[in-house]
C-alpha cells in the first residue's frame, strides 16, 4: 500500500522492496510474500 501511494517516486532499496514489488506485479502471491517475510524475520 505504501509503495502504491508513492507511485513512480518510490525507489527500490532493499530485498523487502523487491518482494513487495514482485507481489504488486503479480509475479508472486500474497501467501508467498508472507512466507518469505516471515522467514526473513526468523533469519
């Protein structure tokens, strides 16, 4: 939601941005996004 609000002004800065951007493009599902984020937090 935050990235969508920023529109084209948002610059990808970290892995989380890449994951969220991939979800927004439909490349990965919301379930996959949550799985990846939870595992990053564990690591």
